[in-house]
């Protein structure tokens, strides 16, 4: 027998096995999908997330709304972990002007280049 003949028999057997496996797979009952559970963390009594959603729904009008600007400022403050007011380094008692590093001398361009 030829090798072509064996190759055709092998290809036919492969197709038969593939078809049999496909039919068996289609006959199986599919399990019911699990219900999708979505949990959203919203702190009790915190109106900030609702205000942020409202500003997001406003679109471009939110850019000029003072309420939305205040909400975004509060969100930034919370995200960055800043306290009530940001203190300037000069008003900080731990900051001493005498301990400040001297400014670096300005570099002069090389002459003759």
C-alpha cells in the first residue's frame, strides 16, 4: 500500500473522531451560569461619590459649575491624603531658613566654542 493511502485513512479517522467529540459535547447539558455579583463599596453617609457621578453626568457644563469644582477639590484632597489646609514651608516651625541649602551657582557657557 501507498503512504498516500495511509495518510488518507489517518485523515479520515481524525475527522471522524473530531465529529464524534463535537456531537458528544453538544449533547451534554450546560450548567446554569452563576449569577454575577457586583459589590460596590460606598461609605455610609458620604455624599461625595454621588456628587462625583452627578458632575460626570453633566459633561462640559461641570467645568464651570462651582459645586463640581468644590467636589473635585475634595476628591483630590482625599486622594492625595492632604489635611485641612496645606501649610507653606515658611510657616512650618520645623523649617529654618538657615538650614536651607544654598542655591547652585549658575553655569556659564564655555567661551571660544
